[in-house]
């Protein structure tokens, strides 16, 4: 059998995935922290103030990568949701469901930092332009998936329903975005461009790249940790979980 | 006996549901009454000045009808779930999508059509300019079926959940946003002198797609929710 | 130094943004660990209850 396929099958089994996630998650989280630490330092200290916006544009280094992540994670969630619905793979269900809270977190960061950026720069906390409105709807889509997953008792049925909802939401998102674009043309003057007309100074690029890659690595690491926790909780009646946790619980040690 | 197929299934469920609604025909007026009440809240909150109300009238009417449609969705599958008919539908040889479509059509006819008839009344209450009435009615005629179809998918997904009312609303509203934007926006465009054809055509296109896609999606959702 | 914190008067917004970012990520990191700790606790309790009743507590894995 194709070695890659074999690896997928093997890692897809719960006990193997638990080991895989436990081993690899730190290899994503710590480099992510390092990259983001450097990125934040550079964003605050090294990069000069923007000639138009002054210092408030430094928020961009948080806001833009978070916005990209909020969309990227939704696509990742939808892909896993599709796999879960079509092939009924339990691990894909858990991966998809674990994506949702991380995606919601980045969407919340995007919305909040967007507001913090908007106030000093354009004088308003909020505007109903296409991007901000779509981002708000995106937050509700994430929360809807999480809410539906929590509302059904049978975990596998809940995951299937929430995955279905995630896929419906995926179709909805571009529709919302373009309908708001059209709607804003009716209400001239209400649009606010989030990224200014000024082309980006080359000095600003490295921290932005660092934050972009850092947040992606963080996502993978966090996804592995969350999925592992969900897997252990869902399989807690099984022998392999007992063997895994028992030595620790009998020692009274927590990890 | 004719061969069971999608058309016979559709016709059977359609006439059954229509008969059931007729037996409780008083209930069919409730969404319309709700819409009138909600629309009345705005003058009460904002003051009775005709100019203010006229400006927001199309939007308020759209929101009122949207909320009324949302609230009336809950009963789409409830009685069938309670008496076991829903399971029979799922086991029937006819395609489940056709049966679901019949239910959605009856639901639209009995809940949203009265709303459409209430719209001119609401327009008068909110001092909406008469020139806008035609666009409003067309946008509602295209929009309310869309809302029913999209809502049916979400209701199917949450069928059988107790206390699902608020969750249903939270899940459905983000999906309703484009319909509201295009529907209310088309009337706003007409109010500002622009053509509303673009938005209306988009809604019509969406409706055509949903007529095919939504029953299929709702059938899948039912199977997911009830396994 | 105080100039650094003030950021030309935009300090509140900038530092709030970075604080929000760090707080939310810390929360994201902690949540699964707290969940695991809870699962361990509950599993230990369940095993103690079952041992107390003298039942076999193994299931096929």
C-alpha cells in the first residue's frame, strides 16, 4: 500500500492519533510563540511609525494575520467537515469541531483589533462595510457550529449536524460578502477602506510574515491539543484511555 | 394504484398538509399578526413622525416579515415528528426531498402568503411612499420563499431538539442576511432612484437554485438529525 | 520609555489590541489542558466508584 495512505490510516486510529498529537503539538506551539514574539517586538519597536497613520497602524500586525486565520480556519474546518460527512471518519469529526473555537477566537481578535484600529485612525469603532459585516457574520457562523455541537447529546450525531452546518455556512460566506459590497454602493460614503491606499513599506513586511506564519503554526499546534483532549474525553470508556491516564491518576499527578 | 414517485408523493403530502392547516386555520393568521405587532413597535419606540418612519419603512417591514417567518418555521416538522409521520416519510419509497418540498410549499402558502397580504397594510402604517409598494411586494414575493427554503434546512437540522427555538434563530439568521440585504436593499435602491432590477434578479436566481438545492439539503439534514 | 507606552496618544488602542491578542491566545492554550485535567479527574472518580461496587471495569478497546 502507498506509504502516505498507510500513514493516514494509521494516524487516523484514535490511540495512534493521541500519541501523534501529544508528540507533535509542542513542535508547532513553541516555534509559533517564538515567531510571534519576534513579530510583536518588531511591530512595536523596530518598524517606524507610518507617515499617514502614525503609530496606530501597528495594530495591523495583529489584525491582518488574525483576519487571514479566521478565514483559513473556516476552510480547514469545512474540509474536515466534508471528510467527516462523506467518509464518516470519527477523527475528522473531532478535528472539524476543534477548529471552530480556534476560528472563533481569531475572528473575535480580528473584530476587536479592527475596532481598536478604527477609532484612532478613522474616528469610528465600527462601520458596516463588506469586510467587517462579513467578519461579524463569520463569528456567528462559528458560534452556531459550536452551539449546535453542544446542543445534541450524542457526540457523533452532534458532530455530523454541526459539520453539515459548517458546510452550509461556507457557501453563505462569499454570498454575504458580495451582497454587502453591493449594498454599500447604495449607501455611498459609508465604506471605509481597512488597508490604506499607501503601499506597504518594505520594512513592515518581515513582522507581518512572521505573525502570519506564527499564527498558522499556533493553529496547527492548538488544533492537535484540542483534538487530543476531545478524543480522550470521548473515548474515556475505552481501555487504551484507561491505560494512558491510569498511571497518572493513581499517582495523583496531573499533566 | 399509481406507481409511487416524486410527483405522487409531493401531491399526497401537499394535500394532507393543506387539510391539516385548514383544520387549524386560525393559527395561520398568527405570523401576520406578529408582523403587524413588530412593525408597530418601531413607531412606538422612535416616535410617530411620518418622515422618520417613511425612511425606515421598507427595512422595518422586511425585518418584521423575516422574524415572523423565522418564528413560524418551528412547526414545520414538529407535529409530524411527534406523531411518527416523519419517520414514515423517511422510510417511504418516494424521494424525501419531494415530500419535504411539499411541506415547505404548504408552509409558505399558509404562513408567508398572509404576510404578503399584510405588507400593504404595514406600508400604510409606516407611511411608506406608494411608489415603492410594487418593488416591496416583488422583493417579498421572491424573498419569503427563499427564507422558507433556507429555514427549512436549518429546522431539519435541529428537528427533535427540545428548546431549539433560540438556537434555530441563531443558526438561521446568518443565513438570512444575504436575503435581507438584497430584499430590503432593492426597495432602498428604488427609494433612491436607482434600479432595483439587479437585486431582484439575484434573488430570483437564488430562489431558483434553492428550489432545487434546499429540499435535497433538508432531506440530508433530516437523515442526519434523526439517525 | 513613557513615549513608547503613549505611542503618540494611540497607546490605549495599541496596547489594548496586543493585550486582547495575547489574552485570547492564552485562553486558547489553556482550555484543552483544563479539559484534560477534568477528564482525568472524572475517570479516576468513575473507576473508584466501579471498584467500590466490585464490578469489572474493562471494556474492549
